C-alpha cells in the first residue's frame, strides 16, 4: 500500500516542485506499517451513538486495506480544529503523529 501512495503522488502532482523529494523520502518515512482493514472516513458524522451508548459506524464506502497509520492520519487530516473532536480521537485510535504530519504535507499540496 505504501508503494501505491508514493507512486501515485507524482501522477497527482506532476508540476509540484516537491514531487522528487516526496518520491525519494516517503518510502523511508512511511514504512513498517502492515495493512489493516479500516473504515477510512472516521469522522463524527459517521458515528451514531444509541441511547445505551453503543457506537455504530456508518458510511463504509471508503473502507479498505490501508497502512496501520491511515485511519488516524485521515481522521486528524479531516479535523476542523474548532471543537473537541481531536481530543476524542486519541481515546479511540492509536496515535501516529509523525505519519499524520507527513500525510498532511502530501495531501495539502
């Protein structure tokens, strides 16, 4: 999966001046992450809580096999930072702050 991220970047950003840099460094910084099945779009809008405090995940269209850091990185990437959601994320998902930082840079290009 990581190879796909690295190989896809130059195709999605052909004119980006960081293209060669990311192509060179991403394999070394986004490594050692086995693939796991993940929801792919873990946001408040996709979590329903029942009256007995059971959490139900909806909207599974982004679900797939991704690197272990993917769910955390994409969840933090989609945070609006104007509320408390990020403080709940760390109670639910394992944190991967370094991988999130790199994915943030790549996705914001």
